[in-house]
C-alpha cells in the first residue's frame, strides 16, 4: 500500500482526524492532508514516526 493509502488507513484504524494525527507526530495538518491526497510524501523524520505507528497497527507500506 502507498503512503497515501497507509496514512488514511492508519487514521481510520486509530479513529482520529488528520489534525489529531498531525499533532501526534508533530507536523502541520496540511502535511497530513497533502500526504493522504498523494501531493507529496512525508519527510524521512515523519516517515520514521509513522513507521512506528504502522508497525503498531500492522500496516505495511511499499515505498
């Protein structure tokens, strides 16, 4: 699954909003929105933070 799909799926599994996920990993809401819509990919720092959440929720991402 792509980062866009994985982030959206993660939020749905966690039952949180884009704003809540943004606060959880320390980025702006607009970053989450752009990632989910495939406009750009997360930075390496954000990918590391997301990776731990993906692992916790059993989500695999293909880069």
